[in-house]
C-alpha cells in the first residue's frame, strides 16, 4: 500500500475540510468502527482541524477593521 503525500491529503477548500470533518465526527460518534479505523479517522480529523485553523488565521491576518477615526487596525484575536 502506498502512502499519500501531504499535498494529496490537503482538502480542496476550507468548506471541503469542514464537510469532511463533520462526516468524520459522525462516523466516530457512531461507535461502529474498528479500533484501527478510529485511530486513523482521529488522526485525519486532527489534520483537518489544523488545516481549518491555519486557513482561519490566514484570513484573519488579511481582514482589517476601520476604527472610529477611520484608521485601519488588525482583526482582534479571540
């Protein structure tokens, strides 16, 4: 069996990553998977979550707010 490269594992978009993550969560919550599949899906979910967080951070860096004086300021972090 050949391993996929990290680039092959990247979702097509943020929305695709969220959809895949939601499907993984449903599958994990079903309780019907063998232990090895649970581990693999958990690892995939962690990678998707990391991807989503990185994409959100990148967008936050690009989004700027205007304050009351019309000056540009960075998006506040949570």
